[in-house]
C-alpha cells in the first residue's frame, strides 16, 4: 500500500516553477534560432544589449543585470572580447576595478541582433495576441517584483 503520509503527488506541469522553466526554454529555443546567424547566444545578446548604452559596467553590476553568476559571465565576456565585441578597461576612478565596455563592432552587432530579437518578439505577439502578450508581461513583472527574495 502507498505510504499514507506522502502528500498526493501533483503532475509536474501543475507547478509554477516548471511552467516558468518550460516557457523560458521555449522562448530561448525560438530566440536562439534568431541569433544563430550572428553566432550569438541569448547570454551574449543580453550582455551586448546592457552595454549598448556605452556606459562601462563592473562585472558585478553586469552579472546582476544579465541574470548570470560570476564564472558564467566571465566565460561569456572572454568570448565576446576574443570576437572584438566588448573590451575590458581599468576604471578611471579606481584602478583595481575593471569595467566592461562595448566596442564599435559590438554596437553594430547589437543593432543587427536587435532587429532579429524584435522580429522574434513580434512573431510571438502575433501568435499569442497583443492583449494576452501585454497581460503576460504585466503578470510576470509583478510576480518578479512581489516574490523577490530579499
């Protein structure tokens, strides 16, 4: 006989964490196929997008903004540096600190990527409908804000 102390087992698809991960995976697959011709990953896109305002960012600030841990960010920055899309430079106000900047080549690349990412989002909005897409964004934004672990 099954252990009566065990709670009734829910199907995996009933858990919000699973649904969010599944939606994220689906979004990433669609986005990756858009970025492939530039040989860019979604992580590269996020990094370049944040840096495209041409403000230098510390690795810590960049990690927070692009939702990556330090080692993963370092690995991605190394790849982007080797492709000439970003560069590292000492902070003018604190030589111990290194800032990451986008290069001119990176700016051109992010311009091309932005068109592809926007087209991907337009196709999602077309499929899902503008109203539901807007509602989903608002729900996710409030979920992120209200469930933030301090």
